[in-house]
C-alpha cells in the first residue's frame, strides 16, 4: 500500500495534469511560466521527485502540444524552453529518447524554415538542437541524417539577429567535431554559406571553416574560388576572417591555385571594370562611386593578403615572384580609381623590394628615378603623389622577374646573386595618354592583353570625360 504522503503527491500530479489538459492557451502559458521559474537547472532525479516519478507524463504533453502548435508560433518559446529543461537535466537520457521517438528533431528543424515563426522561437529551437548534438556522435548523425545541415545553414544565411547567428555557429561547430560520417557535409555547407549576403553569416562561417579545415585535413576544390570572392566585401571583419582562412589554406594542396588566384585579382578583367562605370558617372557633378566597387575592394584585399603571406614565408614570396606578382602589384598601384588598391599594393611591393635585390632593380627601372625615390621615402602615401601619366606607366608595366634571378637580402651580409643573372634589360615602357609609344616591339600574352584593355578603357573614359 502507498503511504498517505505518496497518495497526496500522486493526487497533486493528477491535479496538475488535469489543469494542463483542461486549460486553454492562456492557462497553459501560466503553467509554463511557473514550470520554467521553479525547475530551471534541475537534474532528472529532482524533476522526478517534483512530479512524483511522473515527469514523463508532463513531457509527453509538452511534445504533443509542440507538434500541434509549432506552425502557429503560439507560446512556442516557452514550450521549447520547458522541453529544454527536461533534455538539459543531468541523467536525462530517458527524456531525450522520449523526445526523439515522437520526431522531435524533425520538428525543431521544420521550425527553422517557417517564415511566420519569430526569430526568438527559432533561437530556442537552435538551443535544443545544441543540447541534442552534445549528447554525442549518434545524435549528431541523427541531426545530419534529417537534412539538418542544410536547414541550419539556410537559417544562418537568412537570420537577422547576430545573437541567433552566433548560436547557430555553436551548433555547426558541434556538428563538425566528433562526427566523422557527416563532417564533410558540414564542411561543404560552410563553404556554400560564403556566397550568402549576410556579412555576419559570412564571418561566422569563415571562423568555423578554419576549425573544420583542421579537422578534415583535406580541401574541397571550390573553397579557393569561394574564399577569393569573399574578398569583395566592404566589411573589414569579414575580410579579416577570409585572410585568416587563406593563411591556413596555403598549407594545403590548394596553395598554388590560391596564390595564382590572388595575383590574378590584382588586375581586374576588362569585362569587370567596363560595366562598373556608367557614362552618367563621367559628369563631374555626380559623386564618384568607384571607391566601393566590389572588384576594386577585392583588388585591394588581394594586395593586402599577398603582403601578409609573403612576410610570413619567404618560400611563398618566391613562388609569387614566379607568378609575376611584381608586375601585377605595379599595375594595381596604377589604379587611380581606387586609392586603397594603390596603397595596399605599394606596401606589399615595398616588402618585395626590401627582400629581393633583383625586384629592386626591376622596380627602379620601371618607375624611373623620380617616382622610385618617392616610393622609397613613403610607400604608404605614394598614391597621393602619383600623377596620371605615372599611374599609366605603372599600370602598363612589363616587369617580369625570371625564376632564378632573385636572391634574398640578408642583413649584414653581401647579397648572393644567381651566377647567370646580370643586369636584366629594362622591359620596354608602354606610354599611353598622349605620351609616344615605344618603338620596341614586344609580345603580349593573354594576361598582358587583358591588362592593356583594362588600362586603355579607363584612359578612354578619362578622355571622354575631359571632352
């Protein structure tokens, strides 16, 4: 026989459950408020004691109501918080099993995709998914098997709350750890997020990608193109994270493709630049908008990233010399339409000049003594002292530092030159904008032709503007 005390506890439980069953939305909302207030942080044994060993009877009512009302959003945040008290309780495996048996994970993921649901409710859903994922590998796999990565990634891209987006990042970070079966799926989802329009989502995805990359150990071929496109951002915090990821990626098999891509970004294609200056902008009364054009933001960021990589590793600097980085940096310095491109390219070129004697020779000859002295005196502010003719000469330079020519300058020691390297002939200067062309004939490869078209286009725009 049960004691009087036990009978009283059972009676209270039955009365509580009856109040829930008979109550409307308002009554149930008050019940949830009291439950959250009095049971936050309790363990599973404590919850059982509170409900006279019948806590599961209340949990099943919560999960049933969740299935009925989750599409309307009524009391959804309180309902999810109450379920979270059960799932977060110490030794709550039984509660977790009961929640999963009624399709709890699928319901939480569906909530993320519903347009009429409030952001706060979706954040509670993310927190519950975090709790489930933290139970271990089996539960992370369950989330991923339910197309969870796609749902979570899409929600991160569309979310308007930075606080909620940070909660999503924690969930994605959890799913990439200790989840070997689906970690590549999470990795690909993070790469896909780089093309979204939310700067915060891009920033968080880049941060999590660095962790995922170190765990997986191999790279996906699309990561180079996706990361380089992120450099078009005007948000410095996103650019910073992109460059930090690039610093990691040079240690993987995509290093060559990454360096090549960065150098190519220093000279935007004529297709990109020609569509960026509508004729109306030639009117002096119309404010110029080129300062924030994505292709020029990308150019400046590429110059900055190249400088960071070169300073961190001399081998990388030498590899970029082979990719004609000096030629491309000089061309970027001639982009008078974007001062930050000129500034970043100048600072990066300064490093190459200081470290590689042959680069110093080529740059001096390409710039001419007057401009080179200005460059040496203050590379960072050089862009403010360059006139239009000097900018054209820089943009149309033909510098080509051959492999094997360079030696690294060592402080306090004589520079060692390659035995075959002499004084390389000065590449013929190409003068535009009223200055006579050189009579010397030279070969234009595809890269040079694109560069020439790029420079010629802007000169044509300048002439038309003057007329």
